[in-house]
């Protein structure tokens, strides 16, 4: 499983980690992403029905008014989610076990260990063969090889 999380514990690629949510994060997400649009549906239905009965608006016009209400609620929900996204994202609490030193070949793009006999892709570059876990990593390497060819004693910049 791949989940984008805040790396508070400075875990490395391949480490076994504990991932947590802040208290109330799941409830906030549900309220924002489900609750606000549901309110938009209810308000839109009430508004559409009211306009249909009181102002003589056609059924199609009342439906459009209700749909606009729902669309506005979805927009509000997405903006609200963006505002609170940092507060409701999971985070790495601590490293359970560090990845052992790799004995095989490492994909220079994603850092994943690759069995050279079963690699999805490979390329010979400046006299050395590099193996990749998938074609996407090979394409990224071809576009910008210098970005991924970092000497072993230099720390890698996060992407």
C-alpha cells in the first residue's frame, strides 16, 4: 500500500513504520467530504421545491436551482478540505524497523530494490547498467539522469 504521509520520524524508503492520524482527523474528513455535500443536497431540494411551489418555476428550473446548490456545496467542501488538509493527513509516528542494507540492485529513481534478472526495464548509461522497477522510473531517469545519479556519500534530496 502506498499512502502519502508527513514524515515526522525521518523514515527512509523501505522502512517499516507506524502511521497515525491526528485525533479527530477521520471525523473531520467525513464531515467535510460527506456532510457538506449532503447539506447541499438537502438545501438544494428544499430551495428547488420552494421555488417550484411559490414562484411558478418549471420543474426543470427548480432542478437546476437545486443542482446549483449542490455544486456550490461541493465547491465549499473541496475548499474546506484544502484548508484543513494539513491537519487531517496521516503522519509517520515512528520507525518500527529500518530497511536492511540492500544486497541487490536499487532503482535509482524510486530507491526500490530490483532483481536484475526480473527488472521491468534497464538502460546502459555512461558505462553502467541501471535496472528499474517499472517503465515510469526508466522514463523519469531518461528525462533527467543527473537528478538520480547521486554519489553514495551524498544525501538524496526529497522529490
